């Protein structure tokens, strides 16, 4: 298991020097943020980013994300050229020693929350999801200002994009994903790159748009359709965990045993029951008892089933007066990293060898 930390490049207020000082940190998870979605990443720019990390004593073996262009998700004729560009990126990343690409296949929206700075009882703030607030939004009718929303779309562009998705149901989206991944697999094999799809966050359909990587059935189907070890997942506990029907301990163990968990995003969330039964959760500190997810159980299932990939603490709260990028400040993620490493050490020292290593 390799502990990593997300780094948003040179503009990130959390510097490489700081990340390096977090105990047990092996490397950063980063991306080339200035290259427009759809264009291929050139080797020089990749090597430049890698050198920054390496010079600070950190590896750069995981990329999050190489974004997937909407035309690929829509399955339009423009996709083939864009898939070729993606393949060029894979080959260049492989040349630079990258091992894992995290990506998602969510139409239009990436992660969705109703609040970026929800105040919790201890005075910290964090991301939250309130179904009441989400239900009141209709991106087709009103200008959207959602936390995490890509504001580069105008209202008209967004409306036009949403109209194009009206003919793409979950089945079509799935076929488009299979088409994309199938095309990538030979380059992945040659380049030593593993694809790790990030699950839908939250794991259900939003604003009438299909979402397909939301649960065990969806992941099983994807693995069957493109049955290659390079086709794996980012096990994001907080994303999948927002649906209480997802048995994360079971999924972690099952997919680790298949060798398909290439990357783990570890975080916890806390459900707050509402009188009308609607969903409300906020993100919580990483330890098991601070939230609703069995973080220990998930790590244990990974360990017992031979997980030997990359892990990073996912979203942290803003604590100690920090006003960091929502989810991506320094302090709480650093605490999370140390907690996760501590649990892992205890597993290694108390349980018989991790099957893959033993
Ligand atoms: C991340 C996602 O911050 C987050 O929630 O996990 O934005 C993630 O980077 C993408 O979905 C992966 O493509
Ligand atoms: Mn995640």
C-alpha cells in the first residue's frame, strides 16, 4: 500500500514541501490542469510536473484525473479523435512512469454537494449534501450555482448539453463507456497503466442524467464487459457510501481479491436523520467512530484480500482556522493520512500476511 496526497499543482496553497512532511507520504496524486479537456498531454509537460514532485522527494505515479470529454460520454462521432488523444496521453504518462489514471464517467456534473462550508458541532466546516436543497434545483430552468460546478459553461451551453443527454439513457452511457475503455486497453497494457474509474458522487442519477458506476451491480457489469486487469476502480468510500445499500466492506474485499482496486479514496461521512426521511449527510473526520462508515472494516477487507495499490485521504474538513479549497485543505487530510497509515500498520502487525505479498 502506498500513501499519497492530492496536489493541485503549483497553484495549490498546500505545497509539495508540506506534503513531504506528512508521515509515510510516498507521492502526490496530481494532473496537468492547464490542458483543455480533450487535448492530449505532451510528454514534456508531464515530465515537468513529475520533476517538481520528485525534486521534493515525492513520486508521481497516480494521475487524477485525465478528464473524459463529454463527446465520448455522449458517444457522438467526434469521440474517436478524442479517444485517440486520450490514448496518446496514456502512452505519454506510461513513459513518465505513471501507473494509475483515475477518471470518472459522470455526465456533465462531477461531484455534487449542497454546501461547501457546513458548520459542524466542533466548529469545523465541511462539504454537505442535503437532498432538500438538491430537489429545489433545476439546472434546465435556473442558473446553477452549485458547489463544485464548472462555471465555464454558460446557462445556454449547459441547457444545450443537457438536451443532448436526453437521448442518452443509462444503457447508452454504459455502451459508450465500454467503447471508450475497450479502445484504451491495448495502450494501457503496453504502457503499464491501470484505469481506475471514480464512482459517481453521489451514487445515483441527478437532474435526470444517468449515472452508472454507483453500486456493485454497475461495477460488476463494467468488469464483465471489459474483462481486463487494467479496467479497475478507485474505491471512493465516501462516494459509494452515500448509498446505504452499498456494502463497502464487501465491495472492498471482493474487488481487491479480483485485483481491480487500483486506487482508494478513503473518507468518512455522517448521516443525519431528517424528520421526513430525506437524505442529509456531511463529511466527517476519517476515523470510523467519527462517521457512519466502517473505515476500519473497509481497510481490513482491502488488507485481507491483497490490496497493494495506492490510497489517499479524500476530502478533509477545514479545521484550525484554515480556509482551504473545499475538501482539500492541509490539516484534516494530513490527520486522515496518519490515521489510515496507523490502521494499516496495525493490520500488518496483527493479521497474517496480506495474501498478495505473502
Ligand atoms: C474527487 C473527484 O474531489 C473529489 O471528490 O474525488 O472530483 C474526482 O477527482 C473525480 O471524480 C475523478 O475523475
Ligand atoms: Mn473521491
